[in-house]
C-alpha cells in the first residue's frame, strides 16, 4: 500500500508543516485549479516543476518520490490506455498531458496531506464551522483504521489455524472463505465501538454545547502571506490563460 | 453523606435472562480504597458502570432502587454530569484512546465539558507531570505499549478532576511490571486523598493497599469488610475467588492447628509471622 | 516433536521479532513461554503451525522439515488457540463452530458430530451446543474457542494467554483440563504472563526477551533467577517472596522453593519444631 503514503501524514518539522492547515488548503486548491486549467505538456510541466521545491521545503521529497515509484505502473497503464482509446489528432501527446495533470493534482494534494496532522485537519474543519462531531468522526476513523487492519490479520491467523485455506479453491470457494473472516471482524468491531463509546461517554463527549479547545489554530502573518501569494499567482495565471492567451511555444505537443 | 450510595439497587440489561445486580446496598466514603472482586459474571463491571450513570443511561435496562453519587441520583442526571465526579478507567486501553496524541487525549474530557482552555492546558501539564508521561507527549496510540496506553487512559480520566476513580480491571491485559506500575499509581492517588474503586482478580497484588474488599457473586454483595476479614473467610473458596497465596497458607496452617499471629496478605508478612510463631 | 533451529523473523523487514531462536519441545512435555509484551512469544508460536515462516533457520515438526507443509497440514498436528476468542467464532451455534474446524481438517460429518459432543461434555459445555457463541460471556466464549481446537485432537496444543480474563475457578479448571491432555501424551505449550499459573502447573519454562530465549529449563530454577525475572518484566510471586524472606531468617530454607505446598510444608516444620 506504499502508494497511499503520499497522502499520509509524516511527522516532521519544516516550514510547510508549521503553516496553518487552512492556508495550506488554500495553496493546494490553487495548485489544483491551475493544473485543471491546462491540458498542454509545457504548462503542466512548469506547474509540476514548481511543486517540487514546495515538497522539498516540507522535507518530504524523498517520501513522495518513493510512493510515486509505487504508482509508476498505474501511471504507465493510464497513459497506454488513453493513447489507445483517445480519438483526438495526437493521442499520445494528449495522454501524456493527461497523466501529467493527474500527477500535478496528486502532488498538490499530497503536499497538503503529507504535512497536515489529522488532528490539525479536524481542528481546521471545526474552525471552518464544520460540526465537531463530524470532524471528530473523521479523525477517529484515521485513529482506528490501522487497528481494524491488525484485527483483520489476527482473524485470518485464527481461521487459518483452524484449517481455513484462504487462497485455495475456485472463485466460489474463495468467496465463501471470506465469511469466517468478515463475520468476526464485524462482531469485534461492534464490540469495540461500544466500548469506545462507553469511554467517550464517561468523559463527557457531546455533553456541552460550549465545547472548548485547548489549542486553536491561529492564522499568522506567514499564513496570510501564503494566501496572498497564492491568490496573486492564481489571478496572474487566469489572466495569462484567458485574457492574454498562451504563446505558441507553450502549446507545443508531441507530434503523434 | 457518603460519596457513593447504592440504595437497594437492582438492574437487568435489556435482553438478559437474569439480574446483573440484585438489591445492592453499598456506601463508599471519601478517601476509601475499595477493591471489588468476585467470579466472572458476578456483576462487578455493572456495578462500576452504575457509579457514573452509564448504567442505566448508556446501557438500557430495568432498574429498581437508586444510586446516589455526590448526593445526586444517577437516574436523574446525564452521564456527563458525573464525568467530573466519578472517572472510569476500563480494561482495554486501546478502546479508551480516541485521539492521535497524548496531549489531545488528556484534554479531550475537560474540553468536552467546556473547561476554559487555559485551565485545560494547566491540567494537561499537571497530569503529564504526575503520571510521568513527558516522553509520550506526542505519541500516537500505536507507538505505545499496553502499559503506557493504560497510563494515558488513566491520565485522560484524571483530567476531569474526579473525586472518585473507578477502575474496571485496568491491568488484566498488561504484563506484570506494567500492571504493578498502574497499581502503584492508583495507590499513590489514594494516598493523596482520591477515593478509589478497583475491580481486580489478582488480590495478591492489591489486598495490601486496599482499605476494604467487597466480594460479589451472582449480582449480590456476599462479603464486605477489611481485606484480612474478607480474604480469610471461607466464602472466597466457595464462590471461586483466588485469595493471596500467603493468606491461603495461613488458612492451611490454621486447619492443622498452627496459628499465626495475624492474617498475612503478602509473602513478606507471612515470613515475618512464621518467624514470630517460632520464637 | 517441535524443533526450531536458529529461527529469525522480522515484520516488514524492519521490526525484528525473533533473533536466532533454537528450541526443542519433546512429545508429552508441558512448557510455559514467558516474557514481556513484544518479546516475540506470539511470533514464536505462530511458527509452530506455519502461520509465519522463518526468514532464516528451520522448523521441524515430528522430524519433518515444515517448509513444504501448508498451514492446514500443520494445524492437524499443532492446534493453536489465540488470546481473543472473538477472532474465530462466527457461526450461529457452538456445535457448528466446533464442527467447522473438524470439517476443514477433513473429518466426515458423522465423525465431526461425534467428536463435537465428546469435546463439549469433556469441557462441561453440554448445555452450550445449540446456543449462539455471541450470546455467551467472554470467559465462556474463550472455552468454546478452546473446545473448537481441542476437538481436532492435535498432538500439540499451544495456547496464547489462556488465563487472561479468567477467574480463579476457571483457571483451575483450565489447568486441570490441560494437565489431563498432557497425561494422555499430548504436548501442551502456553504463552502467559501468569507466573503463579506456571509455577503450579508447568515443569518447564522458556523465558524470552527481545526476540531471544534468555533461559530455558526447570520452572523452579528459571523463575527464581533474578536476572531472568528482570529481563522478562516478571514480578516475584508471593510464595517466592515468602521463601526469600524466610531464607533471611532461617538458614535451612532454600530460596528456590516456589509452590504453595513447598511453603506450606516448610512453615509446618518450622512452626511444629518451635
């Protein structure tokens, strides 16, 4: 699952990590919008290239590169598939730019998720007026998904020890073999959920309309600067794209 | 009035065949260290849940009688109301840690109750200091051992500033050293004035520190007194409660007509009493 | 019966759980494996039925190299009972639950039913046959999970933390049942933190720490060794404490003694002599 790691928070101390999640969200959205504005190779390459220094500033370049490597097969597959199916005049050129756009989009979002702690994310959502219960549910999902994974492995071990052969037999047999895994997993999860709820209830979850927060996120000067710079870039790009128009050089494509 | 008072309290979970608690009368005063024990299914856990109103508020069922906590009837108030009076610690630490780092976990309870952020921060720092959690401050639950997780769960409960700590088999999933550490913390808290209710099977670990042992069987309280009084009684064997081995030796010697000066609860005490007996 | 030679295992190639474990358990032995959480005990017993395969070293079962054997084949010889019964129970009655494992291992319907009834009555669970395991208490579910493995009558029975959540009486009946199996020539291996349970019932103890075996031998010598206790995060049980305290006071007491009856007889001698 290493390719999912580009969306998984890594504990680091970097200038990007210290930014307010809301300003990072803004940056990410601006990057994503800009990537969606273009479908030509050169502009997309420029966007992609300008994301890399940001990743480097977040000290996450290596991790990003590692999981991108895991995605390489998928990207090549998309590229080949698109080339074969595309009906446009330059199918290969077109699918290269589509793939580039996808990479740029993923990189924009990865910049956000790599550097925002799930707790910060839920705090940001709360301060953006999302209800506490929803924001908290999201961060609890993050908390318990790995636990669920461990549990699934433990169940498989227990059932294999009773002679269940998970990877044997025809399709029907294999599907049937899932039942001894899935049923205990559901039951264990329900029991766990009850026990978690009990603990949360005992600590006053949902008790007060005026829930407080030990730490509130603060928009600092650096966050405002980031928002203003991003906005400036967005406006400039929109202006170039729609009012001025791109010079021919930027519209170059691979000739097939 | 007593801090906790069970007044002829009976309880049956919806869908259950039999009563979980039968006519419980029990008062717990400030500063006590009460160990509750009994065979599996005797109602210990239900009793704990009744102290902060989880029974009958969270676990629905049939009730008779009342439980008063800090003079308030648990039937008439929300669980949250008792959160700052009776803090519960449960058996499985993994299911009590709901956030992604230790500071947030400790802050979770007081934040829920709307405590002022400056005060929340103060409590977090105080408890991190008290339970020696500094090195765990930023840790994710998965980065901690079971013993560490349970310490954090206890910290998270203490952050509500409860008057009474109710711990339901907090050590049963831990290795012996971690268990010892948790029990040490509980006993220290008691010495600082906290009232403690602890459910525990392993009486050899806790009998020495407790001021009182309550024995339960099939939903009833069958014995209630000082540790030595209760543990030496034959009812322990009758209902299948394991008593400390030192106490067991006392009883066996007694049966042979060899009397020791008093009832030992630990190996050290036993050795001392044997020495006294031979002089 | 079971032989491990220099077995090494690490999870994801990062976290090393076993670093060169060599051990031999003979037919008919009863052995306790003790150690801190994360010492590698559970990883170790998962090698006994092939759930985990050694990344270096070998595992032999009844003299055969197991590298070519499937888990299902090994499960016929080694029955593993895990800590959490909820990880295996999934059918609507206890009887079906027990029959499930039997059928997986190749027993016919009639054989399965017969064994099922035998096992239930042996564990005193007759009344549970038609009941749903989900309606039972934790301790009862634990016994049903145990029954489902016992029914297959494996030569080796390995249990992970069987005493957790069990009260004194349940522990006693568990011990009695294990000793009975053992008398019939079956090998019993438990992983546990419960030092008193080990002292009273298991003649041999393997102590583990940090993926290695730090001591292997007579329970009475392994569990009185202070360094071993320290490394395995074990605390001295009451009777050993008493023995040590008595040794300070009386010269003729050995501080190696550990069981209840040992201390009882010493105390009797001392007191009657006075």
